[in-house]
C-alpha cells in the first residue's frame, strides 16, 4: 500500500469517525431508554437542550424549547396509550411560552400518571412543563426556575414597576405600551399556571405557587432547589433513578477544544 493510499484511507476514516461515534451514542441511548421503560412500565420522553457548537465557525448556538419540540413531544404523547404512565426527562434553559404551554397541556390531558424528572435543571418554560406533572423528581442539586414573563429583554413586573413609580407625564409612549403588554402577560401566565396545577393541588396552594413563580418575586434565573420547591408546596421528591443520571451522560456537551472540566471515571482508592 502506497503513501497516498494510506493518506486516502486516513482521510476517509477521519471523516467517518464523528458519524460512527454519534451512531454509537444513539444506540446506547436507545438501549438505556428501553431499560428505563421496562423497569418503570412507562413511556420515556426526553427534552434535552445543550449548547451546540458550529463545526466551521465555532459560534455557540443556544438551543431552547421551540415549536418543533412541542410538535415532537405532543406526537410522542399521542402515540402512547392513555393509560400508560409517562416519564418526561427535562434538561432545558426554557424557551417559547407557546411551545412550553402546548407541551404542558398535552401532559395535563394524559390520563396515566406523569412524572417529570429533572437531573440538572429545567428553567422557565421547563418549569412550566414540570408544573403539569403529577410528580416532579429532582436530583439533589437540580433546580427549577420562576416562570415570570419577559417582555423583550426586561421582566414584565419590572416594566410595571417603572409605571408605578413615575408620573404618567414622565413616561414615554413605548414604555406605556410595554406596560400594557406586561400586565396582560402576567395575567395570562398566572392563568396558565393555575390551569396546570388544577386537580393536583388545592386552590390555596395553587394560588400561592402561581404568585411566587409569576409575579416577579425572584429574578428570572433564580434557582429553585428541591428544598425551595417543597417549601412552595410543589409535589417534589428527591430520589431520581441512577439510570436517568446515566442517560444524561449520553448527551455530552459538544466541545471544540480543551474541555473545561476533567476527571477520572474510576478514581483510585487511597
């Protein structure tokens, strides 16, 4: 075999390596999902968002809940027998309110028990989806987040605070328009949260949770831990299955250069 033959072979092997690695990951995911479904007697649906990196320019692309996600999740729910329990695994920074609400309502309508598992985080729209479940299971370090609406780059409640603190003749028309939108957004979001919590929570508890999560008591990125979620009155437990934690390892964050975190899989005992 000549040098050029070896070079061509190397180029072909190098070009196929990412595709083969991806195929092996997908196969491993499917096997572990099947194992979880058999163990729990349920249908497992994952909604996982990672920061993707473009292979050519290297620009980070932040993924979030969008309409395509809502179509896929709703399709999976509709394909599932209504009596079969659902296990929804969430790992997301949030996303479009419309898409998140569509998923949450589909979960709410499902007749079988729905459990949402949060191995690491489910913020904003992810929390909205979790509120529709019969039970939320979080790992010890996992967090949820507030669902207060955002108008452009500003929290809706903060826009209303400007109108409250300044005289009407000192406020420009754009801010007044944003305040009107903000008022409607808060009202609509609270109604959605109360709808999702209905039947699983008493009216008083549902109202308390809606007020805490929607009315801007916290910043939008405030981490709601398991303990805080329990304090709010949410039906949460802290006993996430080890297989679900293992499954998240099969959704690695793409890296273009040196990883920012490194460790040995099997540390040596001292």
